[in-house]
DNA sequence: TTGTGTTTTATTGCCTCC
DNA sequence: GGAGGCAATAAAACACAA
């Protein structure tokens, strides 16, 4: 017995035999649900108490099986019948109509006030306790369904995020490979031009070369190209973009696919770099010719020039967005 | 018919609220 | 302290394949 709760389930089936047989045929027939639900004053289930009804619970046609499985032969003796009703109450299912009635009531409100419980019990011919239990179990089923729905939504969201993440990871690896390729080309070109070692003092006087522009032409044409478009800070920004290529502002033709990789609104945890920050700095400082990349403090970002290669964003902004590689 | 898995009805114990 | 809600669980009822 639940703490303090008083419920005698057997009492609900404590009807006399005469009542049982009176109700057996007359009250177990189905009636249109809507009329039952709307009538209110008509206790349509009154007398069809599930505890005492022998009607078949499936469809109410009574042709398949009796309500009480253990009492399905009319030729049982009186002793056997008496024995049955001295046994504790067995579980029995509500009729289809009763369940539909309860379902409609549940749709209106899944909580059960005492008055409504009493009225429902009266209308359905059930014990108020049975109505309360039905609502309780129904709420539990509803909650389970809701959890399943929530899980499906979360699963779909996770799958989408995972796909985005995988795409970005792939993009990142491609960009890393591209960076290596470009630096190799720069080194090679510097060796060929005998320009490998240049001091900081003459870097502003030397002709500047844009590695990205150089990449856009064939290998054989590199020596013929005179690059005049970009100032030092522009090249610096190119460098910055190469190493911070996940910047949301990065829109050149090569990397624009970053912006196409699914919903960019998703936020990812920055992945741990394969290299430490020191290693990355060393890589930047050792592999790339120093004259191409001036110190940040030497660059004026206050008024970016038209057609600037830094896309109008100072390098510091890129640092905000950058992931470590 | 029987074994097995699922659904439904009901109980129990704990918790919160008034 | 009683009423009622909820989670966990038992057990009957049911569905279905072999």
C-alpha cells in the first residue's frame, strides 16, 4: 500500500452478481465517442464498469474473447463462479470507448483535477482511482514519447554538426597542404633569383612579389611578372590569410569553399594544433622570406587602401577568428 | 499451441506541496 | 500529516512468429 494512500482495488469489483449480469449485456455496447464526450450529462459508460464488464475489450463486439479470460464458459458451476469472485481482482483492460474517451480528455488537459476525475469516473463507470492511474500512466507514456522526439532532434542536430565539422577538417587539411606548397615555391623562387637573404633595411626598396599572384600564373611565367599591385601590408595580410585561412572574411577564389561548407553559424571547439604555437612561429619565421612580412607594428591598418589584399580587416581580427594549426 | 516480446493496468515507495 | 505526482516495477493482457 502506498504511503498513506487508501485504495482497495478489490472493492471496485465488489458488485453483486445480479449487478454483474445486468451490466454484462446492456452496458458494454459501444456508443459514438463524440456524443459521449459532448453530452456531459449522459453517463454513457455508467454501468459498463470495466471491473465488472464481460465485454470483449477489442471493439466491444464480444465475439472474440470474454473480458474475464478465466471465466469464459457458461457451464461453469456455481462453486467455480464463487471461487472466482473470491479471488483478488485481476487486471482488465479498459474498453476501446473508455480509452478513447480518456484520450480526448487527456488532450484537453493532461492534468486531472479532482472534480474532473470524479466526473470522468462517473461517465466511464470507473473508479476515480482508475482514472487517476490511467492519467498517470498516460503522462508517463507521453513523456517517453517526448524524450524520443527530443532525442531524434538532438541526433539530427548532432549529425549536421558532425558533417560540418568533418567538412571543415577536410578543408583545413587541404589548406595546410596548400601552405606547404606555397612556401616551397617561395623558397625555390628566391633561390633561383639569388634573393634568398635580404636584410630588413632594403626590403622596402626591393620589388615586392605577391605569392598568391605568383601562384596564379604558370611556373614558367614567374620570372616575367612584375608585381606592382600590393604594398607590404597587403602582402602581410596575404600571409596572415594563408595562416589564418579560417577567417570568416576569407573570400578569395581558392578558399571560398570554406563559406560553402554548410551552415557557418555552427560553433566548433578549436582543434588542438598538430604543432605548438612556438613551432608554428618558427615555421613562419624560418620558411618564409623575412622581407615579405613586415612587423605588425610597422603596418598602418587605420585606413586600408582600395583593393587592398588584406580585405579590409586588420591582422588582429584574424587572430580572433583563427584556429591553431 | 507455445514461447517471447510488447503494451497496459496497477502497486509501491519516495518526494513535494499545502 | 495527508493528497497527489512521479519513477520503478510487477503482472496481466495482448500480439505474433515458429
